[in-house]
C-alpha cells in the first residue's frame, strides 16, 4: 500500500483549490462519502465549512480519523 501524497483539485464554495493527502486518506474519504450518500467534493465542502483556521488537508485527516473512531458528526 503506497502512502505517497496525491494532490487533487476540488471545487469548494464556488472556487477551485487543491488538496494534498496520502492515498489511504483519499480512499477512506471516498468510503465515508459513499456511506453518507455524498460526493467526495460535497464531503470536503462540509469539512471545509467547519474547519475554522485549520489547514484543509489537516482538517480532512482529522475528520477521517474521527470517522474511523466513530466520532465524526
């Protein structure tokens, strides 16, 4: 399993931004989005809206960790 950084472009609140995450985080994010009936982009938008001053990539990693632990909202 490769843990290299993968950079992807996403649209959030009407603007494009890129997000760099390790492939296992992208995979987990896809699984979480599918389980919620959302697109990955919509889920990232939700995470972005609640992150305050935290870096988006870090906020996504924390969200995935909390989801795996059963603590995500």
